[in-house]
C-alpha cells in the first residue's frame, strides 16, 4: 500500500504566456522571504533581473539569495536540472530546500513539463503540488483566443493571477476575462495582482493533501469539484457531471467537467478505464485529478494525471468529509463528459471485479 505521508518535495509550476507578467510576479516573490527554503528554477537569470543586493552567494548556474531562496537556471532539460539540484543538495553543495518553483517559458505547453514531474526518476523525489498561471488583464482575452499554449496554461491552472490591472483598458476587460477563465476552467481560483500588491506564494492555496495534518477543507479546496458540478445532486452509482463546457467556439474544444460516483468503484475497472482513455485519447487529457472511493479500501485514493501519464495512486489518511464518494475532475480537449463516463460503464460490464491492489 502507498504511504500516507508523501516525503517527496512539492513543486509549484509558474506558467504564463509571453508578456503576461509572469517574470514580474516571480521577481516580486524573490524580493520577499516568502520563498525562503525554496529552490526556484528559472530560464535565465538575466530575464528575471535578480537584484544584486540580494545575492548572498553564487556558483556556476546557482545563486543563493539573502531572502533564503535558492535560484538556479535550467541546464539541458528540466529532468537534468532537477537531478543536478538533487545531487547538489545531497552533497551539501547548496543549501537545503523544502519545495521547488519552476518558471516555464512563455511559449511552453505546460503538459510536457507536468509530465516530466510524473516520470521516473523525478517522480520519486518530486511531485506536482500546484500550477499557477498569469494572464494579462489588457491582452488576456485576445491571447486566449489566438494562442493554443496560453489556452492550455489557463486550462490546467489551479490558480490564475490576473496581472497588469493598472494599465489603461484593464478595468473594462477584467470582468470579461474573469468570466472567460471561469468558463474555461471553473475550478481555478482567481487572484488580482496590483503593482503595489502582488499575491505571494503563501497566499495561493498550497495544499499538501498527503499530509495527515492537512485540514479536510483544504483537501476539498484542492479538488474543488463543486466548481465543476454547479451544485447539483447525485444519485445512486451513476455518474453526474455539471457546468461542463465541452464545445465552445472560443475554447478550441477545451472543456472541463466532474464525474461523481456515489457507490464504491472497483479498482480493476478504474485501472482499465484510465488505460483505455490514455491509449486512445491521451493527448486530449490535459489534466485529471480526483479522490476515489475504492471497494475494499477504507481510505480515499488520490488520482492525478496529465495526458499519457498517471501518477501511481496514493492513499490519504482519512476522508475529508463524512460522505464517501468518488469525484474526478477532467480537463480535456474534445472529450465529452458522457463519452468518458460511457467508457467506464463499458469497461465495468466487460471485466469482473477483483480485490484492489491498494488494500492491506
């Protein structure tokens, strides 16, 4: 059985299209002690514009800041950079760090970066905790309209920071932008950044759902299933998904929905279901996350996936509420709620149930 305490280091992924204010936000973070104890991986030190007065020590591609943060640049690919950082930490060549922030390039599709965190050997030491995406208040609507990468960045985000709100035209378009993001990704939490008041990492929801000390409300906030369900009820063992946007002329068919099952699911069926979806439609599974009630397992099982890669299932210490049910959030490209639910129904009819591999 997986351990209930996950000792891997949490990773925050900071994304945002070119000109969205991502680097400005990161620079503001680096000037505070909010990232003390963190390792920040950036593309180029020059792009971030680190204040030389903050540099306590530097060597090769690594800079230690007086604020308690460790900065390093990407060398080779992300996997190589994380491996090198891990080795330096183990050898005492850099200061200890307890979390990682990764800044992506403005043109980056976030899916491959997230997949890298789910691939061995990186996944043995690091785990995705949060995706934060910056969106420009002035040009954000047009960027989402024209740039597929920007659309994906907003679609997979846990937190969206709306930037450049002080510029002319920002106030008029901010409400429409917020509505647009809510339609694309209803589970994302929106934050407004002001020049003199930018949201800090500690103010963004960073829930360690694997920690036994984590409060029930925080686990529910991590999944945020209600945002996709629209508050409707659920009945029996059938799947229900609400507030989904599978076809939208602005979304390039990117949509989101939540499936809820009141009755326990057989692990054999869930595994076959996910395998079928990945084999046939992996590229269109932009992000999947859920808390499952598995037959024969008394505790909730966490599920996370991006495209062709699924995290190994993990068992949480306890259910966040008295009500036990499976809730799975899907952010997809061109896959409807009904289709995804029907795949599970078909698999369940064809395969006999067997004991889950998660039990003692």
